[in-house]
C-alpha cells in the first residue's frame, strides 16, 4: 500500500483513467470495465481495475484541484508503475462557440497555480499533452464523428473567482475552458517520463451561464470516456 492507496502491488494497470469524482470512477468501472474490482476506498477516493476490450485498465479518482490530483498521480507512478494517466473530467467554457456537452482534448494547460513557479524559479514551464495519446484521442473522435475541440485549457486553483469576468483575459488568448488539474498532471508526467492526456466535457459556460442538465450528463460523459479508453 502507498500513503493514500491501499492496492497491493500488481493490482493497478499501467493505464489509469482519472476522474475527479469518486462516484464517476465507480460509474466508469461499472459501465465500461469487465471483471472490475475495487482496489481503493481510502478517503472515499475509489479506484477500480478491470479490463476493456481485453486490456487491463484502472480508474482512480483524483479529487479536485492540483494538490489532490498530484497525490494520486505521484503514488500511481512511483508506487504502482502507472505509465499512462488519462484525466476525464468536466470543464467550464471560456468561448462563446464552445457549448455545454462538447468535448475538449487538452493540448496544453495554462494555470494560475503557483506549483510550477517555485519549481522553475519563476520561469514558465509549458505543461503539454503526450503526443501519441493526443493523436489517438483525436483519431478516435474523428472516426466516430464525435465533435471536439483541441487546444489550450486553464487549470485554476480557484473555483469561485471574485471577478466573474476574470476569465476574459485567458479567453482573448484562445484558451478554451477552465478545469482544475491538467497543468499538474502534464507536469508530473513530464517529470517521470510517463504519458498523460486530459479529455474534458464542457459542463458549464462562463460566457453564457448555462449548465449541462443532469439528465444529459451521462451521455456526454460516455463519449469522453470512450475517447479516453481508445488511447490505452
Ligand atoms: N469544472 C467544471 N466547470 C468548472 C468551472 N467553471 N471552473 C473550474 N472547474 C470547472
């Protein structure tokens, strides 16, 4: 067992899907995996392993925000030998023409998080997706007529901003949407020479204020998980 994961050695696959929400991890295992078993429930941060189309695969909840996500990424990589980490999560749109339900494949992640500033002595590191995983995700989405956008996303440390128009400065530079983990995931993957990708579903819009109704969530999240599973 590692500090936050109670799995035995060998119980976690090299490819791990990472939703923020533990109940989404459970739903992914029950909906997409065969022979799934629960390997972690420490702090309610569920982790399951099963198979998908005959390949061993795991899903591990990461919690919200870079500090929580990096605890799980770190332990998956250094204690359990994970080689491919694929985030599947929700995001808020920064662009008028990027609507709820649409999928975003994150090429890179900007951030207001301080975690890289100290590490790189106030110079900028550009957290970037793994090219092979990115191309596989794009190919699957194109071949299956899944509408998606690819580009820069924003990993924020703040869900509730004082200024509701704070997002506009990032939107002007083409940043597609906001979530809270990808910049950390891409940085730790680079550090440990493993592959990482974030596939996101737009659940709300900072431009229009709309939210994805709960009844539509399952279908749009399914498309995102299918894309993620196509990369393993
Ligand atoms: N994830 C989904 N919507 C979000 C938002 N508006 N801000 C940060 N993370 C999000």
